[in-house]
């Protein structure tokens, strides 16, 4: 049955077509085209075989090395913004888990590629592990926190929706005087517990008024979240098929951008900002 699923597909765009083949579509196609009724479970196994055939692989070697479902692992991505404020996926890797060893290897490999860039900025989730690795590998860079994830952490920790506005107003303030007005309200909340929590996260890393000339308006790691959303369906695939999908995706993007900007005469420069 996996062979039958493969027959209508070409080698170009194979990842998109097979992944887009929802199980109920497979069941309907088998009924209409071959007069055979199959179960949901059998349709799922048939699609798995089609995945393996797409890469000429045996089913047995897929387990334990991938991202979603039965394919475990973590994809670490580094995405700077280009001069037109568009995503520019520069580095990605599949690892067992997001631990110190994997992060250090990723950052060290990234450094061998881009070197010591001036005014380099990283924006990431609130995690001590990645902060330590950035300090070790890129000691002269600036590391800011994703304010969206920090806000979610605050809401989860305090279990009070009112803290959302307190934090949002403070982190988005452009001037220090405006920030201090909001900070007074934060200090007065719950005997100063919110203020202590945010101080532990380091105000210099999340308050916009203290980051002039560093991260500009890149307050979140949304670029990585966008990339994760784009690759969501592909992340159920075997690792080689996933990487081939990403390669084709990026190649298509770069070709489209090159074509679009080939007639432009002005030059754009990025701000060396990464989100990871």
C-alpha cells in the first residue's frame, strides 16, 4: 500500500505531497481508486511506509532520532533578521535534547561560521543554560530575553492575569522615566514578589528602555516561532526527510528573494540580531 501512495508522487515536492496526505484522504483514495476499504490504523502504517520509500530507507532505522510522534529529538534554530526585517534562517540542527552539551556545540559551530560579529545580539527564552553558553562562546555579544515567553512565565508563576499588563507596560516603555512609573506599580504588587522575580531575570535584558541600540524593536523570539510553525507538519518525518524539506524550503526562499531584489540598486544591512 505504501507503494500505491508513492505512485502519484514525483520526486519534486515529495515531502509536501506525502505529508499533506491526511489519513482520511488515503482511506478515501483507496476506496475510490481500488475499491478497498482500509482502517485508520492501516492508512497510518501505509503512510509511514511511503515516508521510508521516499528516501529509500528501511522503517527500522527511523526510531529514536526524530522530533514529533515516535520521532524524538529537538531542533535548535538560529535565525537573524535581514536588512528588510525578514527571516534569514542561518543555522539549524537536530539534537537529542536542548542540554548544555548540545547548545555549546551549536553555538561553537555557529561561531566558526560567522566569527566575532560586532554588535551581535541574541534573543532567546528565559533559560540559564543558554545564557551561560552565550556568555562562554560569544562573551562580547548582547543577550536579551524574549518578552513574550517571560510574560507567560510570569503569568504561570503568579497565576494572576493582572500581572500581564504590569509587565507589558514596563517592558515596552521607551524612556526610563516612563519605565520607573510602571515599576512602582510592580514593586507594590504582592509585597514586591513580582519585582523580585523580574529582577532575577535581569531588567537590563528585558526592559526596552535599557536596551537602546542593542535589540531595537526585536523584543521577542517570534522569528524562530514562525519558522517552527512553518516546519510543524514536517517535524513528524524521519530526520533525513525533515532536513531535505528544510533545505528545499530555504532554497526556495533565497531564490525568491534574489529574484525579487535583483532589480534593486540600494544595499541593505542587517543588525546582526539572532533569535534562538
